[in-house]
C-alpha cells in the first residue's frame, strides 16, 4: 500500500508540474504623448528676397519621448514580445509651397517639413516628411520606428521646416507588445493530476475501513 501511495503522489506531482501550454494573448499599445504646440518657419531663404513664410519663429522644433513600455524592455525585445513602434505627429497648416516664392510660376514643393528621430545611442534617423494638411487644416503623419532604437532612456524627435510655416501640435510614441499570457496546464497534466487525486482518495477510504 505504501508503494501504491507513493505512485499516486508521484502522479499528482508529475501532473501538476508537467508540460504546460502557453496560449497567445492580445496585444497592448503603450503610449507616450508629448504636447509640442510650437510654430516653425521656413528654413529656406535667398539674399534680398525674404520668404513670406518666415514670421520670425524658429525653423525647427525638437522634443523628447520616454519609452512607455512598463516592463523590462530589453528582455521583452529579446523574447520577441515587442511587436513594433510608431511615431505619430499631428500638425497644422502644412501646405505645398512655391520653391522660389518670389518667382512667378515657381514649381511647388510638397516635402516641406522634415522629420528625424534620435535613438537611444544618439544616432539620428531621417523618417521622411509630414503629410500635407492643407491651408489652416490639421492632420497627422505616422512613421514606423525600429524597436531597437528604444530602451529605457529618453529619445528625441525633431522637425525642420524646409519651405513652409507649420504648427506642430502633438507627438505620440506607441510601442506595441504582446500582453502577458496566463500559463495554462496542458490537458495531459490535468488528466494525470485528476487520476492521482482519485487514487489518493480511494486509498484513504480503504484505510478508514
């Protein structure tokens, strides 16, 4: 009987500590929003021909983001749980402008506000240009970031006006990651645990008799 009881207890132990199945959970967006609220003017000028988009404001704006992920970012990145990162900049009054404002019939330039991103190591990456919003209209542009550019330190975004004045309203850094998943016992482990519990109960009843 002692041997049988040992076997039963072993079955229970193996059943509870046996293989487990981890089921994929949903994803979570971790967000860091920075209110920039800054006008920038054109950086393009020509001696003797003032640019009408130059109103005396700075020609560029920069701000910092903090990685919004709440866990161990490097560990999650190594485990493949960081699925991506994006930067969305909302702006106002981004228009296509004449390349040479003083010249009648000048071709229009649509790449007016350039965006760059400085990563955790201090390296700068050109992301592209803000999408045109139109006159006195708001809009947003989303850029895809490499998740390896981030860690626990602050990172910097910068916009530079090329040929248009514009207002930078907000900047949103989003890190998308797998949500923590519950560990669920595999069906085989549950079955073994059940058999072990039944056998132990049967042995106890026999001893009581």
